[in-house]
């Protein structure tokens, strides 16, 4: 899967069935290429830009499934950057 395919997917938390936003960036180990975390911008990116709303950082271990349209994650609380 390419990053360009991943960034088009909505991220859904299966604990509360809420959409967290879309994949905006990745944290990865540049030596091994392993992904450490997904970085999600909130639903309203303009609010994030103007009001300083932090991005959500989801450790890759919390990713349950990557489907054709969505990414399912299981997190108890948001991991802000």
C-alpha cells in the first residue's frame, strides 16, 4: 500500500465508533522503514490551523485493520502531539 492510498482513508476508533479524521502523516524509522504512528488531523483542519488544535498521534500498535475505505483503531483516549 502506498502512503497516497493511506492518506485518503478515514480513521475510526472502534471503542466509540467516532471518526477521528484522516491520515495526515506518518512517523517511521528511517533506517528500517517501520511505521511507528499515524498522525491524524482533525475533521476541521482550519480550526486546527487557527486555534492550535493538536494533531492526534496513534501508535501503529493500536491499528486494528486497514480496509479499502477506512482504518480501524482501538484507543481509549486521544494521543495528542
